C-alpha cells in the first residue's frame, strides 16, 4: 500500500497509525500526490482527501482517473458544496461529500 502526503506532520501520523497494522507493507512517500500520480504507475484504488476549496478538482480528477487500472476505483473526499460529477456516485455527510468513480 502506497501512502502519499506532502505535509510532514500528517505523514508522520500516517506512519504512526501504520504501525498498528500487522502484515501490511506500507510505502510512505513525502511528496505532492498529484505530482506522484504523474508517473507511469497505475493503481486499483486511489483515495484523495485534498484541502477543501484550495484548487479546482477537475484537473486532479482527470489525472487520477488516468492512473487507475481497469475496474479501479477513485474515492474523493471534498466539501459538501462541491457539485457532484455526473459520472460519479456521491453521498453527503454533513459538510463532507464523498464522490466515487469506477474506471470502465
């Protein structure tokens, strides 16, 4: 499992929490997630929780969908005021909206 985080404090918290799992091989990457996804890697599942309202999600969504394997899933946590994308399923919890894509 690869975890990518550009905030050092958050990355350290991920590492601490990762110690609670036995038998899981974590790879921690200290880097901007979008830059990381611009590599040739492909994934089965990508979960993104970017800072709410700091940038347009459109470019990020396209980049991430391009990096999924066929039948892969992309789960995006965003602000509830974010308009749902027509090709994603969505559910809202208070101030948070979860958008889910499956690559066909």
